[in-house]
C-alpha cells in the first residue's frame, strides 16, 4: 500500500480501516468518477511460456486474451472450484493478472506451484502497476485524453506507451462506459493529476456497485474454493472456454456444461437495509436456511444495497428470499442471459 498511500495523500480521501477501500472523497456533482482500485492487486506472468502455461491453468482461452487484450478467467482446483478470479491483460512478454487483494496470497501461491517447470515466472507486481476505474458519461473522454483512442468492445484494450485501458462490462442502466486503466507506478502521479483535472475521485463502493450491477462476480478469501465457474455465471462473461482443451479443473467444469445440471447460479438482488451484507453471508427462505451465499455487495444509497449471490435455483424461483437477519431480498434482472439448457438435466 506504500505507493497508494503516497499517491493519494494530497486528495483528502478517507480510507477504510483495512486500508484497502476508499470510504469517502470530497463532495462533487459530476457523475463521472475516477476510482483508485486499491482493493485489487496484480501478478505478472512473464516469459516465453507465459501464454502456454496460463492456457493449461485458467478457464479462459489465452489466445483470445492475446488477440483482444483482456478476458476474465479463473484458476481452479482439480475439482473445478475457483481459487482466484483474474482479469487477464496482455502486455509485452506476458500478462498481468489482477485480482481481489484477499485472494492474492493463495492465487500467487497456486500459480507458483504449477509454474516451476515452465519458462515463465509469476511475480507480485502490486507496487509496480496501479489501476484506476473510470466510470460515468465522461469516461470515454478520460481515456481519449491519455491514450490514442478507446477500446471499441468489452475486453478489448488500447495501449499508448506503457498505459493500458481495458473496456469492461457495464449495466444498461449505467450512464456511460467503464474502463480499467493500468499504469506503471512511476507514471501514476502524473496520470492521476491529468484525470482529476477533468473529473473527481470516487469511492471504492462507487466502483463495486457498477461491478455488481454488471453481474461481475468477485472471489475473496471467504469464497475461495467454494464455487465452480458456472455458479458465478463466468461463462456468460466469456471467462470460460469449452473448446480450448485441457486446463486444471476442466473435466469437472466441462462435464457440468454438457452432461450435468446447474443447480446454483449467481443472482443479482436488492435489499432495503442500512447494513451492508458481507461476502459469505447466508441467504435464507422462511422454511430453509443457507440456501445461498453472498459473493459481493455495494451500497446504492443510505437505505438500499445491491448484491450478487449464489443461490439454489429451485429456492430462488419458488420462495421469497432474505438475508440472515431477515431483511427481504428482491430479485433483479441480470444484464446478460444464461443458457436455459444449463438448468436442464442431461442424460
């Protein structure tokens, strides 16, 4: 956090107790926001075998990452359960892998365990690469200010010098596009100054709310090794390839897709509450407890939150849902469609 602490000191922000979230920023009217992604950390996988190694480990097709610039992808156990959920970003000689800070230690440890015999190296780059989330109606202009054009499609990148902008999914209700901007640490001060001349800083919650509303799952320490990718809808976000061949956990993941039945998908929900559900919190019905689990949540305003949760489909379809404290949950429409065949038993 040394880089972030120094960089953000002049901006009069308030950090959460764990120093991994911005909880308050100076008031501003602009709907366009710049959010330092201090809740994320970064690993690099570099070397001649970087793509080949990751192709045999992650759920996404690394050839698509190299072609388009970015993809979501999961590193799973041999039983198909997600250890770490990454956004992969292609760079010279390899890739950046950004992930939630709570999943970092096990994520890096697992990569290092498998990479030993490859001509590639997995390294903690959290102090060397810093990320900014750009959101709102002016996000396109912010990218154009710094780079030579905008990424045209989700998961595509634009690079100018060492700066990388990734276009990321956005809910239909969001006023404008969203980008992740990744910057070498030595350039971050100048980049942030240029950005904040055009738009104000936002809180970590501002960014997380757009992630939740876009239906993008997040895996942290409380949910590691709990879900296979389809339970987090990762296949709907092009984060799982069923044609690329073998990778760790592939047999279980592919079997569910083609021969099984998905009983627990991820849902988008809202709740009228002043509290903020935590990752790992239970979802209940009136007659049955722990039929689901919160993955991530963000505040809409002082009295409402949105959240993503993995829930038993039969319970979600047939019964009112609530948080563990009894707060009622309302199902919202996801910004993408799930294949209905996933929920049909195959013979």
